[in-house]
C-alpha cells in the first residue's frame, strides 16, 4: 500500500478515491495503453520484427549474387526482438508479479506468442498491481521505455522531437519530448505536466 498521497509514477497528488494506490488512474490507463500497443500481429513488437526482413534498408542490403541474407546492421533491433530482449523483460515482470499472487507464469511457444501472453497477463492483473505492487513505478518506467524505443525504431529510428522549456520552479532550461505526458526538471526535479510544458503561462496563472 502506498502511504504517500502522491502517485509514484507521475508524482501528482492523488484524488481522495485514489489514496492507497501506487499510481493514479491516468497513469494506470497509460501503462495499459502502452502494453496494448506492443501486443498482437499489428503491435509494435511484431512491426519491429518486420524490420529484420532480408533486404530491408534499415537492416542492410543483401550482397549482389549471394543467396544468403546479409548480416543485420541494427543489433539493437536484434537485441530487442530476441528471447532476452522485450519478451525477457516482460516475462521477468510476470514472474515478479507472481510472487505477489498477481500473475501466473507461462513461457512456452514462439516469441510473439510469449510477448502476447505476458502482456495479456500483466494487463489482466494491472488493476490489482496498482494497489499492491511496491515497484509499480519501476514497472511503469520500463514499459514506457520499451514503448518509446519500439515506436522510434518502427518509425525509422528517428529520435523523438524535443523542445526546450524553462522550469517554473528554478528557472533552469531543459528539453522534453513533444509527445511526452510530462517531464522532470533535471536541475531541481520539479515535475511538469504536459499543460505546464506546452502552455507555461496558462499553467502558471492557474496555479496562482
């Protein structure tokens, strides 16, 4: 049980009916959405695997006259889609949740099936984990990191577009992704919501 009145994921103050949870409801929905986006035949994991097809420009050209596919150039995609990559991370969390009575382990089948199975288990038990798992914030960060990395690689390896903003607490300038839901100032740690990042004057007036 979270003894703090703040969400351990985004740090915002909980509503009265959220007290005792480790994450607020918007963060719970965000985690669920990130997991859902990774799963299935059209999900980010499956689309990432497609970038490993022989002859893909992002993975290197096949040698002319050779019947063998070229060695993939992007080892990051190989690492992510291999048994110890994304599926390994997800299954490790399933195993961890199982120690809290929040999941049942299962690691059989092909990698796509294992990914889908792990995600289905985590999504099914997420509402209970939000209330009972003490490392829910760490889980949220890992899922978000996987989602962001896969999204960038599927889009062609482009880095997320970033902008600069001035911290309303200490005046320091830091960068944030334009599609981020919020960001912390690297100097003082102050959390800024998306509204504060994109409309600082309006957010400041509202706070006043």
